[in-house]
């Protein structure tokens, strides 16, 4: 009853990273399509891509007209476009080799475009123990708060999407937040990596504009 969806909680954070004017967005690892549906309200076109046939089937059931659900692997399959205003992802990039995923996604952005992802880190108790403790306490506190609000005022909070239970089991993340920041410094100069409270970190990178553009 006190459990809630951390991915849904951070969707609004990713929406705030979008450029003011969005023509086309790629959602990497779209799952059952709940975030792609939100993106459709902020972009003219959304390409929602996932390598799971089950997830794409679910996504197509809820996709608005401007969401194109694509079955494919972003590492090996041809992407629908190569000029995205933004590429976003929620808890999918940790399934991919970092050295392959970031160059491929950055190449698909237009100059000035934004790559923004919420990703699971590997536990790093030596450097992040206070955050882990705060996350455990905060998770229970917020869960209890939203549970009471749902009873009293019928507010949803962030309940788990029933379709989430059909998603693939989460792979143990290979990289800590600090390791990701070190890799990004080499792969995506200027990228910002920030540990979030509830077992996630935020990666944001703005592709440099074309000189003279």
C-alpha cells in the first residue's frame, strides 16, 4: 500500500529538460508508453522505441496519434530519425553498454538538442550512504502521505502502473553515479550528472550548436 513508482515520480523532472520548442522527441526504452503519452503533449512527434514486443504492444494501446511506437534496439537498429530536438529515457540506459549507447544517441540529436535520462546507478555506499538512508526513509514517508491522500481526497500520488509488472526484470546497474560522471566527461563533454534521491541519477547533455548556426 505504501509502495509507489519512482519512474513516474521523475517523469516531470525529465519534461522540464525539454527544449522550449520541440518538433520531434525519441523516448528510449519506452516500456508500456505512459511517459510517451505525456511527451506527446510537449512535442509535435514522439518516437517511442523499445526492444520488447510485449511493451510495444502495450504502448500502442495507449499511444496518441502523434506517438509512433517502434519495436527495435537503439544500439543496432536504424533509428526513425537523426535530427531529434530531444532524446529522453527513464531507467533504460543502464541496460546498455555506455560506450556504445551515448555516441549513438548523441549522433541522433540535432545541434542544440538535449539528451536527458533518468538512470539507475549501482549502489555506492562508500560515497552515497547518506542518500541511501534518506531514500529509504523518504520512500516510506511519501508512500504513507500519498496513501492517506488517496483515501481522503482520491489523489493518485504515484501508484505503480499495472503494466509495469510485465516489464523485463531490472538488470543490476553496472556503473555508479561517480563512474558515469567520469565516463560522460570523456564521451559527452559538458554533460551534467546528478544523483537523485530515490535510487536514480539524472543525466543531461546539450549538444553544441553548429558553429555559426
